[in-house]
C-alpha cells in the first residue's frame, strides 16, 4: 500500500472515494436529441486561467429560486425516436435516482457516455438541479442578507466532462440568485481555501465552493465536493442537497432552463484563483522556514501529477521556493489520463514516480491524485515515505503555524 496522505487542508469531513457503479438506465438512448440543449457533450479543454480577472456581470441578484416554484411540467414517460424534437425540450425527468449519486460526503456519477453498462447519470440538468439545491442549502445556512448575494466558487479537475459540468453548475447557482465565480482548473484544497482567503480583488472569501471532480476514478466519471468556511459538507448535508435537487429537477420547465442559461452568462465572473492560492502557499512555506526566500534551494523534487490538476505544484509552488523540479512528469492536464491513473494508491502510478526519482537522482518525488487532495512521496532511494513522515511534510507545506524547517529531516 502506498504511503498516501489525505492532504490535511481538507482532511476533515472528507471520505476517500470508492468505485461505485450506477445501473440507472435512462430509457431513451435512441432519442438523445430530445435532450437538446443538453446533448452537446464534447471534449473541451478546461479553463486554465491566465488572466487575473476576466469579469463581467450584471445585476441578477434579486432572484431566489423563482422558476423552480412555478409550473411543474410532467413529461410522458415514453419517448419515440420519430417524435418531433424541440430545442427547448425539458429533459427526461422520471427516472433519475438522485440518492444513488451520493458517495459518502461526495456526489459521484457517470458524466461521459461510451462505457458499456455505465449510462450517463450526471447529466447537465441533473447537475444544474444539484447546484441549485446546494445554493438553496447555502442560502439557508448563511441566512442571506437579500441586498448582498452570496458567492459560490466553482473549480474542476482535468476531466473531459469538466467544462460542460462547470457550465451546468454555474447555471444552477445563478438561477438560485447567487453569484458564480469560476476558477477553471483547480485543486480540491484550493476550492476549500477560497472560502477562507481574504482578497477582495479576487472576490474572496466566497460563501461556498464546489469542486467538480471524481478524484481518482476513471475518465467517464465525475462528481462534486462542496465546501463552506467550516470545511467539507458531511453525509447528512449531501443527502439533504440531493433531496432538494429532486424537487428542483421535477419542477424544471423549458422556460426556466433557458432563463438560467441567460442568467449564468450574464452573472458569471472568472478569476485566476490558483495564482492567489499558490502564492499564499509559497508565502506560508517561506514563513515556516524562518523567512527564507528559497528554502528548497539545492533540493531536487520530482512531481508526478498523472495529468490531473496538480501540475501547478512544480512550477508555481516548488520552483519559487528554489527547488529543482526537472524530471517532473505528466504535469499537463489530460482528462483521458494517458499515462497512469492519478492515484497514489495505484501500483503503476507509484512505479512511475519511483522510476522518475531514480532516473533523475532526485531527493524527493511527490505524486498527486487527480484533484490534489491526496498524495504520496518517495525518497531518493525510491522508498515510499511512511504515513507519519508524509503527514509531517504536507502539514509543513500547508500550515503556516509549523515553524520548524522540515526538509532537513528528510535528507
Ligand atoms: Zn481526490
């Protein structure tokens, strides 16, 4: 077993994912065109940030779930392939078992078609309903002051369904009257951190955060993790959100869905939050190391991001701290995970990082899972660090309070 650590910043309330297969069958595969405007799943590259603030907005802040409380449109339970298609058709609403999407304190489902026996469960309307449900839950929790809409940040890992789901999540949030701040490619710890960061220029702190990820699961899966400044949501909260989502989903109307599309495009903001997050991380390590600008000078660290979201760690965290990161691999996001599964508990993945460390004669190797909330490390001899030493290492990286120099003890 690899020495895996659940990155401490999100350790509480999180549960390691398990493979869960869903047997839901939509019953209208032959008529997928009837799902327009939701049939445009494509392989889109995730938003990688790049500009500090690409913001535009207009006021939609006075809306609080109005459309979901209006007409209930019950669709026939049988669709025929020769049925007249409408670009505003309400998606099939009868057979979604929302409760099966719960996986502990996460939501998980199938987001990409094409794998036999694994029909898509995380459709765009399902996603929109879940995001609207989270928004309603959050509004209740935070006892909203109507003059100031709550803000929810949305980020995603490198999966090929990321962009489509990010758009659907944004529509769900906007339709509930909350502000949406998209981060694009992000890590799970960063999403939680966005509820704590004090930086108005980057619209922080946000009131809630949604990470779109299925962690280490195969490319066709995806899911959601939710955060407030109190941490990750627990099982009971997720159940509550899914129950709300059922009602919202069943109340969808053609007009409502089109309206939420408009609202999202009008109210959306994009922020390169990972720049703030990584520079804060770098500052924290410098401080912890006794205010040394480059505490990792002369230290060679190889990173393996497995084509997940963790590639930033080499260039944006380790290099500014003085580390040599040459030999780092699979840093480019690729949602098909062509090299190995981004999972520190996977044997092939651990072999890849071990080899990279030995070939590059590095001092340390770090491997992340897809959304960067789990990692493992190997030392210069290719030995995996045991859990305690690794937790000590990660704690030192993310916790400002840790004052002692930690890399000296790894040598
Ligand atoms: Zn993960």
